[in-house]
């Protein structure tokens, strides 16, 4: 029976540590390993220094360590030397691979530099991994506790050696077991910390299950990964966790996996037979841009107005000038009037409006920078509600979160969930405070 294996991906290269190069190899390897049931526990990057490479190998707790980079011909390519030193073995030159390297240079009619010969060196007792796309030999060494693989840093060489050399070597050792399935719940409307409290006991109780929370400009994602003997078992485990997380999170969840907030809103509008109109001030058309980022938005989106000046709010949306004078342009009352005006102008069944202070200046004590009033009007019920949200980022950050909050409040109104009435100002505000 195959044994479940965990992996460490060790990138060797000063150019990666310094930020000159992005380590795309690690992402590719982690995804490829997951398809074979190998759980990547850590990504580590070290510079081209013997002590750093051997130190990382000594500190590795994982059964499988995959090194990328550092097997070129130059003096700072030290992975093979470091692995040999860590294992306490000499480097041996593989005659067959050296002949292969010489033939590559001969076919190109180039003289081979002497330092290319060291690319045929591998630690004694290691299995050579053939490189059909380059001049560096890879290898797989086993010291009884760890399996250490060395692959090229050049992505197309690394991928070919992984697929054609390392995977078959691991299969021969019965070290590939089952599948890992990964899925996401996409959420909006509560802070990362609040959501963590709601699903805390689901997170990482078992070695073959992982539940974590990721945050990205207001959208909170619950990542669920499960390992099983086969894909069906892994899917079943992931589905059970996902269903329980959905039950707890309720309508904070707007979708799964690659879903987006605009797409989720579009589905809700289409299913409800709605026609949406928008009236924007502080968001300057950003809400409309998000709505129309979804293909087929013409089926549910009628149009919008960017009414930035007070006169535009009155002229285009029939907001009474007296109302603006009494409550101020940034107010729940004006936001509601804007939403009603948009619904009337575009003959929409549902509409939304934004008015706020995006920053960096223009705030007051009661309406500080980052304050926005969002109104949603349901023409079918002749009902209008407004919510105050408060964020603490810069202008672009605030506008982005104002716009996403608007999409979410429309969504909640459309699906008829009472959470639309209970979306706490503090909950939305703490979201931005925690991230911004």
C-alpha cells in the first residue's frame, strides 16, 4: 500500500531570496504534487551558500525535499555539493550523462567549457534524473529518513524532469498516495477575525485536512483542502467540511472556488428577474464597472448615473436640494433619495446608491474619511434602506471596498436575507481596519 508523503520545496538561489526573480516553480510543483496526494507543507528559499542549503536540509521535517536550482555549471551552483555534504557522501561523475552533455555542445558546434562537466556529478548512491532539455543532471537521494530530489531552476527543464523522472521514481517507491482536493468558499460582509471565530474548530484538526482563511481587499476566502485515498474520498471529505462551514457562515458566503462578487450578484439578479440601476457619487462609476465585468450583464443591468456634484444629484436623480442642505450630501437620507431617483429614471426593479468621503481629505468628526452611505431601493416593495460603512484605507482602497460593499448589500437584498438589515457597521468597518 502507498504511503502518504509530505513535501518541502526548497528553492536555491540568491536571485529568488533578493526578490529579483519570482519563485513560480514552487507554485507549479505544489499543484502537481497535490494531484498525486503529496501535501506540500512548506516553501523555503535560501541563497547560494553551502551553509544555508545544508541548514535547510537539516531542518526539514518532511519526508520529501525537492530542491530547485543550483545545479548549473558555475561556482555558485552549490546544490549538488550541499546535498553530498549533508549526506556525508562524495560526488561521483556519471559517465553516461557527461557523454550526453558533450553531445549537446557538439550538435550546436560549440566547444564545451570545462565547468560543464560538473553538471554530471551526483552524490554517491543517488538515482540520476535525466535532463532531456538541458545540461544539468538531477538526482534523487535517500538517507533512510529523507528523500532529497534536485531539479533544475529553469522552469521548462524542471517541469520535464519532475514529470518524466521524479514522479516515476516516487511511484517505484510507492510514495504517491491518493489525491488532494482543494476548494474555496468566497465570503463578504464580516471581518477575517470574526469569520475565524465562526469556523475555528474546523481548522486543521486532522493531518489530512486543512481549513484556513485568506483575505484580499474585503473578500474573505475559506480554503478547504483534504487528502484521500482517491479523488472521490478527498472530495467527500472536502464537501462535508464545506457544507458545515456554509451552514455556519450563512449568507456571508456568496460563492465558491473561482466565483466573484459581481458574478454572484448577477446570478441573484437574473434568478429574481431584476433590472438593476445605480447612482454613484464617491465611487465614481466603480460599482458599474464591477457589475459590467461579468459577461452577459446586459441581462440584469440597465444603467447608472455618476452624480458627483450636488447639482447633478438634483438634476439627474431628483434629489431635493433642501434635503442635501438639511442632511449633507454624505448622508443616509441623500443616499436613499439617489437610489429612488435611479430606479425611477431607469425603470429598474432594484437600485443602489453610494455617497461618501473616499479621502484623503474632506472628512469631518461625524463623517470621517472612509465613511460611506450605501442605499438599496426595492421598487417592487417600495422599500429603501441605507447602511453606513467605515473603512480606514487610502482613497483607492476605500473606493474599492465601498463598491464591493454595495454589490454585497444589493445581493443580500435580492436574496431576501435579513442579514441585509443586520450587516453591522462595525463588522464592515473592522474588515477594512484589519486589512488596511
